[in-house]
C-alpha cells in the first residue's frame, strides 16, 4: 500500500505504522503513526529550508536530536518527525549525562528550567533513564525516549490568583514576546523572573541576549498588582511566587523518584537552563538533597548536549516469547536481525550495539525494560527482570511465568569530543555584595559575576552570576569550582 501511494502521490508524505513503530498494541501504534503523519510535513519543510541554507553558506548538513538523546540525519528526521518530539529536553539531558560522566558523579537528578517549562530526568551511572513509550501532550507515543517529566514552571510562568484566592504559578507563560514585565517589551503580567528580580536575585546591570536590560520598576508594578489582589506585601508576594514555582518543580522531581521507588536523597541535584540554578537550593531543601551541581555553562547545556550526543538508530519488534518459545536461539535470531537493521539505517556495519528487553510476568499488562547483551539466555533475563521488579515494586515472584514482549536493539556511533576545564582568568571575575531577600528576610549576599576559575570557593549566602544563568545559594551551602568547571556545593551540617 505504501509503495502504491508513493507511486500515485509522490509529493504526499505517507506514514506506515510498521515503519514508524513496529510493535504491537493497536491504539498506541495507530496514535503514534497519526502524530508522525501530522508533524512530518511541517518539520520536513522547516528542515529542508535549513539544509538548503546550510549548503548555500558552506555549512555541513545539521544532524537532529531524537527523543532518545541520540542524533539522526536530517532526512530521517524530516520523514519521521515523531522521533523528535522531545528533542529539546533530550539535548539538555544528554549534556547533563555527559557532565555526570566527566565529573564522576554516579547518580544525578537533572532540573532544566527555561522560560516556559522545567524538564526533569534521572541520570544513573552516566546514562539518562529511558522508557519504551510515553504520553506527550496527552497523546501516547509508542517509541523509546528519555524518561523526562515536564511541568509548566519557567522564568516566564505567570503568577495569578485563583477563584479561591490562592496564589498560583503557571502553566500560562509570558513567552519571549512580550516576555516578563521586567523585559520592558510590553509585558504586564507578573512572572517568576519578575519575582526574582524584585527580590534582588537577578542583576540589573547585566544585559540579556538581544540587548534586553531588566526593568525593576516594571517588575515591581506587575508583582504589586497581584500583591494588591492577594492583600499581601509585594516582597511577600514575590517570595510566595518563588515558593509556589519551586513546589511545582519539587513535585515533578518526586514523580521521577519517589513515585518510582527512588530515594532523591541519594542523588546530587544538577540545575541548568537559564533559570534552573536560581531555584536549585530551594528544591534541594524540599527533597533533602545534600549536593548541588551547577555547570559553568548551565544556560546553554542543551547546546553542549548536541555537540557530544552519539549518533543513534533503534530497531524494535514485538516477539511475545514465553514458555517453550523463550529460548536463547530465538532471542539471538531476533537480536541479530534487529542489529543488522539498526546498523544499516545508521550507515555503519561496525557500529556498537546494545539490546533492551521489555519483560513482564504472565498476566501483567505492562513491561519493565532490562538492558543486556545481544546474546543472552532466559535465565539471565529473569535475573535482570526480577532485580528491576524488586526495585520498582518491592517484590519478585520466582514461580511466575516470564514473558518477553519486545526486543529493541540500538546502534550507536560516538558523538563529538569536548575538553572540559578551560582556564578562566580571575581578572574576568567581579566580586561584590548586594542586599537581597532570601530565606524570608533581607540580608547581604556575596556576588560573584563571571565564570569563576577552578579552585574558587563559594559560600552561602551568595549569588553566582554566570554568563547564561544565575546560581542562588542561601546560608548553609558551601563548595567551589572543580577542575572541570562544574560548581559543586554541599549542605553544611
């Protein structure tokens, strides 16, 4: 049918479910194919214009980030847009995983807060947790993707009073145009950025990208109107905006940790994005986290992720092996075929491969993914599955029959190399002090502006004004800049 449509309608995009998804469950498979059919023509027009512009200017053809955190070629992304629905958050997660590996931090919770949303993910042993399917915008997508949870809490999130008189933040956003009131571009609604500026946590004399200078008076007017509605002092209202926004982000971190049987206190919190480091200490306090990591280039970590991300192709198939059909030879035949397919699509017959097996006990409705070698046995799969099941649900059942539902093979090629720890002259760093509202009271905090060099000590209360973001540390946190350029601070007991 696909070949006939291509012959009769050569200029019309066609999405075929066996090509887009390749696994069972009719509703999820159909929904994923429909999303691909809806988005691919739009993305293709944009990418083809981008590719043509690159050719005219002598630039190489760009690669595109997938929802899995790996790169694909432009033409594949144009023809299968559904693979890219989480490309922005996935790029930030890829950058965070790279830094976690480079700094030897085994367990990291990542908080990527920008202007409109905050993306949360978990890094274990240098790799971002993945899932075989997810819902995006309320629609199921039956494709592998990084396990990223998003909430509508960003620097541009609008604060408002609900019908019951309570202070709310988001999910509505002021966006980039007109943006928060403090941008001076016509915005009048109070946002998280306006609250941070009013509390003295953002610098007035540091222009943003595009030459935007922050306007404290505009922020005060916007927050003041909301404070009047709530019958609050404007400073108390600004502090309330920070607390409510932080509560939403802490809740998102609980979704990817506590709700999945993971103790967040065993992890370090890596905050990035333009606004993430502003709220890192507040989130750490709520979750009992003892260590905060802030990349020196936190504001552009997604760009770093694109540089270092591996090239990647995935091939998957539903097999439904159980009982006598679940044999080592049957598993090996399928993994071999999928590995050949993934390598062929990647364009390298020698690409590295790894397998993911989605398993369940007979009678269960959903599977758990278990990583493994291409050549594995049913006994090895059972041991791996029961360990994951025990961790997730608190028990395992050795007497239950096991079902292997889906096999996925991933082929990869290394991404770009990057040297960390570039020296920065202390002459480029400015130190001073500023009155701020923090921890519910006005106090004096040290200000470090610029990109501090490795070895620089940092002690709360302090504000570190990095080139693309701002790190706020209350009292009780101390640390410094590591050789890699990562800022690491620990709670003082």
